[in-house]
């Protein structure tokens, strides 16, 4: 059974480190979306769940009715099983919900959660992974990024990054954190939020995992990239560019995060066979460390762009809009990952060009 895209249940993954403000944001969504039924899946393995005042008294081990007509599932079993159970109950009329929000445990890498929506056919046909939203604590964010690799992965996976508690830091401290986040993930929109007060249109139904969604790469990141690679095709890839780039304007030594991003750009077309072989190879070798990769590809002989994205070892491509008459076709790919060998990717992609 194939379900039309607009009939699929949208899923938002809400992540962020302990105390960053995930539950505050979730409470805001639940209180603001009156009359809209939301299934909340808490990917927590401890006794904690959504604050008790949100819950009505008739608590069930697995399914909890929320005060505004939402449903909370505390995941004690497998996420895949929980999603399939929710589908069965929804189709049988036992439960009614329009969307799902998954709140991950503060220590979680969102990668396996995202992969769930591509690995199982029943889930992939029924649920549409909309976006990963990551909440970062402005006061403790730098320290958390220094000490916790998982927090870097949470930023690397994000489609939207919300920085909470900005009022507790100076403008200089906030900007330093923002620049660091930008180095880790140049494709996510970064917004400061106050106690979860953000425009919900900015975080729900944004199609961050849709191939047709715009490939947003922060122009500041590209400007810094161009500063180091001013020539057209990125032939000389200085692997120390992140240490020397123009990102940190505060005379602080840039932090050497394990998770970082780089962008490949070229106006020359790719040879399709060589590109397919190369991408297949790097995904086999580096798949576990590739968090998100996404972009627009210019292929030889194709009159339209190819839209490409992947999560870990799963990647996909589909035709996009035709190149218009005045447009100069261009490849633009962003790779976000854990200790990725930038040279291997850059030189390998370069060798795939016609």
C-alpha cells in the first residue's frame, strides 16, 4: 500500500543535551496546538518522562493520554515496534493523532532514530521524517561540546538549531558558540529562543529530510570556505583550513570538534558512473561516521539537477528542477561527519569530474 506524501504522518525528532530546554519546547508545542492530536514518543530509558502536570491521571505503562489530547509513548521497547503499534492503533480507530514528536534522551545520537524511517518499509510508507530539531544551551553549550561527542552529533544531524538561555551569556559568548555550531553544521538554521518561545512554523512541517527542500548552507561558512579556496574547483585542499579560517573573530583558539562539515563545489559536471562508484565506496568505509550529507549534483548529459542526500550508509538521489537557460549548472554538496578525512572526499570527488 502506497500512501500519498501529504497523507503520511509527519515526524519531528527533538534532541539536545540534558537541561538544554527540550521539554520546555515540547510543553510549548503541546499547549499551543490545542485540538491537534500529537503522539509524543519519549526515547528515555530512565524513569523520567514529560512533567507530570502535562499528564492526566490514567497512566498506562506504554500509552499515556496528555491533557491537551496528545498521546505519550515512553519507549521501553524498540522504536520500530512502537511506531508500528501506533500505526495499528490509529488504523483501528483506537488512537487519533496527526503528527509524532520524538523527544530523544539527552545523551542520544539521533542517527539511529532517523535511520528507523528508512530501514523498515512499513514505517517508510506511513511516516514522513520531517526534521531534526536540536536545542543547545547557550550557557553550557561550549562546555558540553568540549566534553560530549554526542552533543556534536546532535548538532551535525540538525535541520534547525535553537539556542536557549541566550540571556545568561554575553553577546560575544553567544557569537562564539554560534560560530562553532556553524563550523559543525553550516546547513542548519540557527535561532536564539527564549524559554521555548519560537515560531512553531519554523520547526514543524519544514521538510528538512525532503530531497526537494532547499539546500541551505550558511553563506558565512561558504565565505570562509571561499577565503581559503578562492580558486574555482577546489584543487588545493588545505586540511588545516578550519584552524586558519576566518570564523573565530575573538582571538580564541578554535575548538577541534570531532564533528565538522565541509562543502564541495564545482561548475564542471560529474561522470555519473565514476561518481556512483566513488560515493558507494566512501559510504561503505565511512558510513558510520557520516552523519548527514546532502546536495545538488551537476551530471554530464543531464539537463536537470540531481538532488542527493544520505544518513550514515543510506543514500538516495532523485531528479530535481531543470537547469534554466541563464543558470550556470553547479554541484554543491555538504558533508557533516565524525573525523571525516576531508582530502579523501575532496580529491575523490574531483577525480569524478568530467
